[in-house]
C-alpha cells in the first residue's frame, strides 16, 4: 500500500539531508517509472514512527509504504469515488516486495 503524505509528512518539517528511495537501475533513472520486473527501488524506514503498525517505509518525501491485507487493499481500491476519501490517506497504488539474494 502506498500513501500520499503532506509536503514532508508525519510531523517532519525539515527534509534535512535525507536520501529517500534510490532507484537501483539505470532504466528507472532514465524513464522515471518501472517498466520491467528487474527494476528496483530501495525503501527507507520511516524514522519518526512511534508505534502501531509494523515498520512503515518511505519511498519519497510524499509517499510512505505499509504492509496490508486483502481486505484493506479492497477497501482502498473501492472507496475512491465515495465521500469518505476526504478522511483517509490518498491511495496511490501497491508495490510488490520481491526479495532477491545477491
């Protein structure tokens, strides 16, 4: 699950010298989107998480990623045309986590 955050998100008012998700393939850097299964990005831990969910990850200054179950995914995919969208984080899509040993 991918959420849209406020400008710097989660109470953080300064970006500091953070290095957010870094593309690990040259094709991603050129096209700015993932076309192939081999394209990867690195996610960083959300450093100011205080509790609740399992570890949240940061994709970029305006996007966090969190684990979710099928019911939660169904909820976010089906509320996009309803009035409740003003009260929930913006759903930006889903990412697959495929670990690879190198």
